[in-house]
C-alpha cells in the first residue's frame, strides 16, 4: 500500500495590486488628453481667430466677407484663396487686419480667371 504525501503548496507569486494599473490608466488618460488638445489646435496661431463669413461668386470674381479676432495691438496677415469646381486654387490674395482693434470685419474681392465656387481664409499670422 502506498501512501501519498501531498506536495507543498507553491509559494504565491508576486502580487500586483490595482494601484499600478490605476497609475498606468491615469498616465494614458493624460497623454490622450494632451494629444487631443494638440490635434485640435494644429495649424492655428494662438490668439488669432479668422473666420470666413460669406462669399459671393461671380463669373470673373469672388467677394469674400470675413472677420479676424486678434490682440488689439497686433497687425495680422492672412491669405484668401478662391477655388474652382475641381477645388484647384485659381486666385490668392494676402489681406491685412490693422492694429488698433481686437476684431476686424473685412471684405475683399478677388478677380478670378473663371467662375470660382468657394473660398478659404488661411495662414493667419502676426507681423
């Protein structure tokens, strides 16, 4: 008759608490929030908010109404671009918002070689 002796229980492995997982989760959340903030503001100049309000396209020109919010003492340059039906740029014009006001409402007419279908206001920068 054989008697069996039970083996000794293995010592417990290193116990990892939830604290490490919580720390990793917080680090990941902060990193994701920072990435989201940067992605939302890429291509923008801090303190300058340019907004295209309306455009009216004619057969040989496009009239663009836009506003630029900026610090009161800064001069800001932006680029207006007119596009045709294939979204090819057909006209560009640099516009300036003068110093002295914090919000400038402007209107510009861009002559175009053909009918423009849309316009865009981009690349606003402080001078």
